[in-house]
């Protein structure tokens, strides 16, 4: 009572700290639980976030909302989830900043405009302008540094381009010599600029010259794959961000006209055919060529999207959008020229570089307006700005890491190499003992042919001599092939086919045998064949064998060595890392210990083999190359790598980068796998970041939950929010149980399914995880998974002409995603970004690419999530004076570099940004509530190195010394460290966002939902019903008048048994006619179906039964029902027609019988 009285009466200022009342509320407020057990945010947070919908959250539920809840509960109960244990925790409170507007949509619009300006305005202005003609080839001045070229004026030397608004920029390098630039050109609305490296002119021998571009002015810098050019700008190598925004025309093209990976092969095939046909002279045309032209025309007509897309290089993009034919032949010269040759050909090379800039400007001019139309929300443009400014700090550990990894790699290679060489020398010593190698099942597979050679007659008095460059005379062919040329060392690795034979590999005691047709096989006795086939091994069909010795061998049966890609694939290298598990299980063995050791070393080197070249090609810049804003004692104490990141590199607008965005986590048995941990903060700084928990899975689930207007309304939504591994109620555990695989393996299935992958994908993957299954068993198990999750394909008037899924845990989600994907112009539900032209329905022809379109909806929404996060973070950083900067994002995770003093404030800003972003998704999908379990990051990491988890020691063969752990804080732990963004040591910035004009917009999916509102309960019921009988009952209750053909009331008859349960008195060939009278729309879900009555039909000579639908009550209007859509239900009602027989539709006897049985007639 004392606490309550304190809340109600004013207290002296001395006893009222800033969060005093909030802490009392924490003790008094009960958790908010929705009807299916999902905990929501407490009221004190709810009211601060959903400011425009607080009254809606507190009001009484409508009858429709109660009906949706009942359907949801039944659906959850059918899937064993209703009433299961949920996690209810004591709600916390925090000091949330006030929204910049009356709604989250207004808030984020203003944040997006704040982050976008003045760059958005300048970019639009520049796209509407023109640039001066580029200088003539002979006009370029050969002098180091920048030179400015203005029409009517003499060229003048400048420190950097003195432009305050916009610049198109391109660099060139002699890439065989160095990664550093030798030439660059740029243009603005008023002038052209050229830059020449002092090294190219011989003024210095230092190759490491960067280009100054100026950083004091807020300007946009435009380029095609601009990240490549940004790496060569000196001002970008500073821990404080510059005022330049980089706009990548490649990203603009991909967002507007990019193609998905499934379209690329068709595009390349058709374009290649077109190029080849264009080369043919008229005189060469014959019937075959005419037929090929016709096939090409057919392919183009079936794939109209090809006219709206292209590959991503500047030449193809320029041709598509501007009709510019750009000759890129000069580019090859940069890979062959010396410094002197480049200097002599300076004018031509500069002209080529300037042409690239000119083309890039024309592409930008054409694409920017389209991009802003496709991506209308300012948060997307702001996201493009932030995603283009990433950096990675390093120190001397970087070079130590490369040296150590190389040393371990070469040491392992040498050990294996020496062993293999020894085995080869032992084997070749038998060349003169054929009786021995012919008895050896491995060695006899080698080519022991020894080719004769002629001696060259010597000069007078000299003996005959061997021909020059003769390779190993007197040695067998298999041995000679190990040497590239005479005098070269032996080229023998574990990946060499001969190594498997030298190592005497065997499968369960059977020697491995090489077949050119089937890959590695092994021979078993005929009486063993059945046992192997029962274990799902594949018998090799030796009738197709080209090796006659194997083909004619009838003494046994040849079995294929299993492959992870299925029975059709060939095993060509049993020493690859995918076979390591077979060694460990004792299935694949060798007489030599070195075999297992070689396989382990090969697996140990696999990461470095795959990534070594990309890691070596990184371009680290050290503190003696540029002013980095960090004090250091030696040049290698601090450095920066700028990742070559394409901010929107796929059709789903995900960022693409081939090293850092694909780097794996450190593994104890993988050389060099500690790569990410070599990104290390300078003294006085830390990395602060978090992973968005189940980001894309949650997005998919909330899309489904939104139809119930309640979180956790679908089984997928419930499992995503409240499912636990211990209870076996999470999505991955459920899938693992169905497939009898591990939970980690189930994750791969689940994400593949959410992205639209089908049964074929699941079957192939299941065979990898459970190779003992036959193909039929794997297919049946995959079908069981898809029936339990995606459901059963059905038809209903509620869905018009489209089929839909029902009865699965994810049926509602997939129906919703397919509806979204099948729109004329799909858009992401939150920021309203439109799909690319190459995936628009009107441009697809016969190829629907539905899987790609569904995948686009989910992944592109994940990109929206990231853009909302980084835009919100930048706003909070600026507003509260937090010393932090975005460092890198990897799909659903992001990392900031923050000063030690501001690490906890940065962490709190991340949590606030996440709660705002999640809430924005909910609001735009029509749910004005946010689940407590996903409102906050499960943990925010504060670390001095980049790694997945702060408690990973990152010990690997190349890094035996553990790395000191970082700190990981959940929300409560963070609030104990820091409970407000304000700080005495930093000033808050006054941001005048109230001056930004905002116009409320209609939620993206509202138009999609409008037609369903009158029948929303039926719409949901048909998706959750388990049986055909249930579906028929619901169908019967829906107005007959919306049917385009009577048999649609029993579309599901095709799915039920064809077994006749009761014979009709009429002959088998008898047709039964049903005549239906149109009746009014049924709006009451409890209305009972009417039973048709059967009367004889006297108008036919054949035995026919006519079924007449009872007439509707005359005081009720009838629906016109002219269309097979719900639009018919919304049309103006008209009186029923006067004739008794309104329509006749033919049913089979069995169909009529099914009608009567299902309705109890």
C-alpha cells in the first residue's frame, strides 16, 4: 500500500530518481498474455511504442475477432500446441525515447528522411541534370595528382575535385602489378577531373598511393560497383565516417531489373544463341539456321522477362537501360602493361576510364528515378547510404595470421606429399616385375605401358644420346604423368586419382576400382549383392562400361561408392573431406596409416585451400598510408580493410561480398578458420553487435499470424515465439522428429522450406543425412514432412481459381506468401519495396518462378529489417552523441565499433532499435502488439574481436593461443549496466524532425485483405480444416451463387477415395443432374446447410435424376454469383430469377452419393 500511495501522491524531488516510478510499476504490473499464451509487452512499453493504437489494444474484442481466436485455438490444438508450456517472465521497463510522430510509420519515415538528406535531394537533382562533354583523348594532361577540365578554360591542377554535390568516379589499376590505382577520372555537373599516380610518372617508387577525394562536404559519389573504387580513396581510411555517400549503380540495376539465380542459365543460353546467329551472313542461312531462329523466338516469347534484365557488368547494364554499346577491350591491357607502356599509352587509357564514367552517369540518370519508384520509402535509401560505408579495423595480428596459416598449410601439404611420393616410388620400382603388380588389385589398374624411344646418333666419335627434353624414358605412363615436364618435381596430391590407388583404399575390405563411367566402385561376390542393395547402395551397370576388362568381368558385381549428391553422382575423389566420416566409421579403410592422416590433413587444409586466394587479395591499408585518426607507435599497429561489398547484390537486395560475408566460424581442425577474429578493435574501442533471432523465420510467421490479428495464432508463429528444445515444441525439434534426424540438420530443411524449396530438395537433403534410406523411403518421408507442414493442396471458392494449402502447420503462411507473390506487383509488406522487373508476373510468361518470388518476399523483408535497424541506430547515435559507427552487417547480424566509454549506450541503442523495428513490422501487418520474447535481442555482444560468440576461444591449428573472451549481456544485464541513452559527458543533439512532412500511407497488404473481410472466418476455416468432410461442410455453408460450376462444391472429391460405397439404382453410365437455385450469401457461420431434394427428370430419355436446390426465402436477396471469386459476395444483391430451374450441372453418380453422405442426407 505504501508503494501504491507513493505512485498516487507527489513525492519530494529528493526521493524521486528518474526511474523510481518505473521500477515500482515493474513490481505491480501483471504480464500481458494473449489468448494462446504469448506474452506481450507490458503496458508501459506498449503505450510508448504503439502510440496510435493503445485504445485499440484495450477495447473489447469483436465477434469476428473472437471467431478468429477460436479458429486459431483449434488449429493449435490440432497440432499439439494449445496449452503447452510457455515462457512467462517478469516484465521489465526501460526509458524509451519518444517516437518522432504519432505512429511507428511516421516515426520511421522521418528517421529515413533524416538519414537520407541532403543526399537524396542532391541525387535527384543530379539525375535530372547533365554533365559536360568529356575531354578529347589528346586533351588529357600527363601530370600527377588531380587536374580539373572545364569547357573554355585551360586545365588546372587541384588538390581534389572541388564539388559539393555529386561526382561520378572510376579508377583503374595495373592489377598484375599492384592493387593501388594508377589512373582515375571523375565528372560533375560542371567539370571533368583526371588523376594520375606519381608512381606511374616515376616520381616515386612507392606503389601505395591513394586518391584524395575530399571529405568536408556532404556529397554523393557514384560508380558502378563503387566499393572497388572506394577502397582507393584516402579519406575513407579513418575511424570517423566521411560526409560522402556512395551510390552503386550496380545495386540500382539489381534492385530494378536484376534476375534470380534460376533465371541466369536461361538468360545466358538465349543471349549466347542470339550472339552466334547475329554473326551469320545472309548467304549462310539454311533450314537449320531458320529452325534455330524460330526456336530462339519461341524461347524469347516464353521468357519475356529477358527483355527487362541483363547481367550486372557495366557494358550489359548500359546497353539495357541506355542503349549504349561500350567497348571493354582496353580493359584487358591493364592486365598486361608495364608502367612504361601505360605511361606511353596514357591518353588512350584515360579516355577509356572517362568513357566508363560517362556510361555510368547515363546509367545512373536512367536508373535512379526507377529505383526511387521501386523503393519509395526513405529508409531504403538511408540503408543504401549506411551499407556503403563499412570498414574493418585490423592490427599486426593480420599479417601474423596469414603467415601462420600459410606455414601450417604448407607443412601439412609437405607431410602428405612426402608420404605419397614414397608410395609412388615404391610402386614404380615394380615396373620390371609385372608378375607382382599384376596380382595387386590396386596397382594393376595403373597404366604400366613403357613406350620405346629412339637414341639419337652421336657426332663422330661420340656414343648415341637421348633426345632433348625426353621425359623419364623407360618408366610407365602412369608415373610419367605425375611430372608436368622433364626436370619438374612430381605433382601428386590427395586429390590426384592415382593417390587413392597408391593408398590402397578399400570399402569394407573391398579394393576400390576406377571406372570412367561410374567413378570409384568396388567388387563384391554375387551372394553379397542383395545385402548391399538392401542397404541402398547402387549397382553399377557395367553394360555401359568402356573398360572392357571391367565390362567382361562376370565373376562379381560392381557397387558404386556412395556420394552425398545421390546414386546418380560419381565418387571421383574418396579422399575429399565429405568421406572423412566414412573413415571414422571404419567403412573406408587403407592398409597405410598415412591414408587416414592424409584425409584428416586434407580436411584440415580445406578452409585455407578454398579461401587463401581471397584472403591474400584483401587490400589492407596501414596508418602510414593514410590518416586514420588513431594514435599508434608503429605503422602496423593499426590498419583498415574496406570490404568489396555490393550493398544490394541480389534480387532480394541482400548485400554481397565474397570473403567477409561468407566467412565461417573458427573450427579447431581448420587452418585459417579464425579469419573473422583477426578483425580487432584499436585500443580504447570495442565491437558492439547482435544477431537478430530467427529473423526471416519470424517474418514469415508474423505474415501468417497477422491473419488472426494475434501473435502465435499459427503453429509456425507459436513455435517460433514459444517453442523450446527441451519441450520438443520448437520448429526444428518437430521437423527432426518427423525426419528422424538431428535438430541442427532440421534447421537446413526448415529454412529451405520457408524459402519455397520443394519435396525434391527435401528428398536429396534427407539422403545426405540418412544415406541408409532408399530413394522411395526418402521421398515418402519428405512427403510426410510436407504434408505435416505445408499441408494438402485443395480448392475452394474462397480462393477463387487458385489452389490452396490446408491442414499443415504452415499452410496459412504459404497461402499468404503465394497470394503476395502472385500479385501483379508484389511489394515487401513493411517498406513497400517492389519486386524486380525480371520477376514481375506480367514479364514471366510460362515460367512462374513462384519459389523465387516467395523467397524474394521473405529475404527482401529481411533486408527491410536490416535497413530499419541501421537507420534507427544512426538516429540514436546522432541524437544522443554516442561515439559509435557501423562496421559491418552480415545478413541478420550487425556490428558497430564504439569507444569504451559508450559501449553500453551503443548496446542499449541496439536494443531500442530492435524493439522499434519489430514493432514496425507488427504495425504494418495489422497487429498493434509485440511479443515480449522477441522484442529484445537475446544478447548484445561487447567484444574486442569479431566472432560469432564472445566465449569462442578461436583456437585452430594456425592459432593455438586462445583469444580472451568478450562480454555478452541480455536485456536485464544491460539495464543493470546502463538504463538510459543520455550521458553527462556527451551532448544531446537537437534534431528538428518535426519539420519533415509526412503523409499517412495505406499498409501494403490492405488491398490484398479488403476482399476477404466479409468472409474472413470462412477464409481461415478452410485453411485449418483437417478432413475433406470438414471442408465440404464449410463449402456447403458458403453461398452457392459464387460458384462458376456446381462441381466446385466437391472439388475435394478428387482427393477422396474412388471406392464406391453404395450402388445407385441407375446404370453406371447414368449421369445425375443437379439444378441449383442461387441463394443469398451466408454470413452466419452457424447456419445449417440445406439438403437438395431429388426428383425424376422427365425431359430425358436416358435414366437421369435431377437435384433441385431449395428456393431461398423470398424475403432474402440472392447473390448474382456470376464470378468464381469473393467479389461476387460484395456485388449488389438482385432478386432470384422466376424460373424454378436456374442452372444445370452434371455430376457422376458417385459424386452425388459423396455429397449426400458428407452432409448427412
